[in-house]
C-alpha cells in the first residue's frame, strides 16, 4: 500500500451551481432553462425541470451540516443572474436574493467551509435571450459586467475566490452547434460570435474586479478534455491537434495567455467564421489576467482523421476530425460510452505546467456518474454503497498526485457534486453526489464514498495499492 499525501492547505470539497440546486422559490426572473422547460418539457429526461431540484434556497443550513459530515473545507456554487439582479439593465439587486446568498455563504464560513463563487453556469436570464439573443449581443456583455459588479459589491466581504464562467464552451456547443441547450440553433458563425462575446464578458468582469480593488482572487473554470488518437499516424495527430485547438485552446489561450492562437484565427477566416471584434475588446482580453484556473475533467476525447465526407450544412469542429471509440478502452459500466482514463489528469497537469506558465489551478469538477439503479438502495446502516466511485476516484487522485510530485501547481479537488442534482436535459438521469436526493421526499441519503472522502479530507491523504 502507498500513502499519497497532498500539499498543505489543499482544498477538498465539491462543486454545484445555483440553478441546479436552489429551486425557483422567490426567483425574480426566469432563466432560459425555466422557459425552455415550460415550453418543451419533452426535451428533459422524465420531463423534470429546474423548479424543485435540491431546494437549497430553503435547506441550505441543513446542507452545510452535510458538507461538514463528508469533510469539505471548500465548496463551489454559482449565483444565479436571474435571481440576484432585479433590474437587468442597471444591475440593481433584489434584496431577497442578497439576503439569501449572504446567509448561505455566512453559514458555510461559520462552519469552516470556504465558498468559491461562480457567476455564470449556463443560465442566461430568459428575457435577455429573447430581447437581445443572450451572448449573441454586445449589449448583454455590458449587462453581464454590471451583474458581476453587483455580485462583487454585495458579497466581496465574504467571497475571496471568484469564477467568471463555468465551462464557457458548453453553451456555445449546446446552444449553437449541437442542439442540447436553448436556443437550439445550428450556426457555426453565431457559435463563434457567442464564444468570443463570452470571452470578452469574462475579461471585462476580471477587469472590473481589479478596478474595484476587490480582495481575493478571480479565475475561470474550463472543461479541458485532452484529445487522444487511434495511433501515431500523422493524419490522426493532426486531427487531435485541431480538436484541441477548437475545443480547448479556443478558451484556454485567450483566458490564460491573453491572446488567440494564430492558427485558430486562420481556420476561422478560412471558413468565413470571424466574429465582430472591437479593438477595445481585444485590449480587454489582453489585459485581463486571471489568478487561477479551474479544470473540469470527466472523459478523454478520442479522435481520428476524417474518413467520411463532412456532410453538415454548417461548420462544427468535426469538420477536422471524426470521433472515435477506443476499442481497447475501459468504460464506465454505469454510464454508456464514458471512457475511464485517469492518466488524462496527469496530461492536463503537464500541459498547464509546460504551456500555460504553471499557473495555480484546481480540479474544479471530477465526476463519476452512476445511475440510481446501479448505486442500489441504502444498506442496513442507511448508507448507499457506491464504492465503485471511490475506487475510480482513487485512480484519478493517484495521477494527480504524480503530477503534483512532478511540479503541477494544483491547489485542490472538488468532486461533481455534493447532493445529486438536476443536470440540464439529463435532469436526474445520472447521479454524481455524495448524497442521493430522493426526488419524492427531498431526503438526502448518504453514500459510502462520503465516508472515505471525509478521511481523505481530514488526513489530506489516502492509501491505495
Ligand atoms: O451537471 C454538469 C455541470 O453543470 C457542468 N459539468 C458537467 C456536469 C455533469 O454533466
């Protein structure tokens, strides 16, 4: 057995988001998820929308005790733009929301849990989507910055770790390329514009944070999924290079290095996809330095060179490659097609070290999905046995530990997620939590993995073969 010990002060906890946990009680505006679910419930697994979910709005005190029960010293959630801001044009806050978030964050702090707060987790206020097209519009960039300033002003005394966006590429993919987020458009040029506008919104929020001389740190959270090939043939390596450029570096480079890769710009020009760009926007991107990066990792991307002709009428990154299922891969039996590749964590860490100045980063989401049936019912002691999750988590942490030994500047790990939460069109199809949410009663049922995590967090170490 080997003991793996992590650096002093390492963050251990979980990540969630406002919209996936709070419920809609007392929310002042709808988000696109509320209206999309109302209009098209059939798009959601078992037609479950974001209205009820974990009811954190009413149950946060009880939940903070559960965080303690599994040993968290930190926790990430997000503020909902559509809850905090009463007047979306001026950024004036809603007092009920200020009171709720203040009480929630204070409760965590009083219990020794550091809150980390994200500003945008796919949840555009519906009226801004309908009136302006959401992040299709430059006007909405300005509104986002006003919202960010209100959040900094309202909670800056409590929050010392801010995040601008979680997985900013996902609303681009879902809303503008592959039809799994509202507004369900398929338009490569608009996708690029939305991606660029989000990057500008991020940069201007970071600059506002600096101008307001807020205490603490600000960063962003990206889902960085490395691309692996069939084998060493050149055309496959080239395919992986393009996948990396389009899916990872399109946000990682402007947000961390403060410039776009020249090759990416050439591709966009070649396909007539260049967005509208103002000089002051590029200046904002160039000067918005982040303090840290959050990395979300679930599965590796497997690609091969394109063999079939590209047959879509609009541009997607797949123009440059085909997805590929690794015939010798290991897959999560509780979630189809999820390849398990713990060494990807090591590769991500090396990439940050070698190509991104080894800036401080944390594993902001690592999630091991199981469906409810495979987790089974609670055992005699009232605990659900999800030891599968623990064994996989150990394998990933061994790789993270190896990376830290080799110089990675990683300062924490947050598992996705705390209590099983609602997850977009999948609603509750996949379970990730330390606690099961009983959808009928709202009861939180502990899982065995939480007991292991508590000892990990308390000793800052674990043992494995
Ligand atoms: O539920 C999502 C979360 O909102 C973003 N990262 C992936 C999770 C699981 O799919």
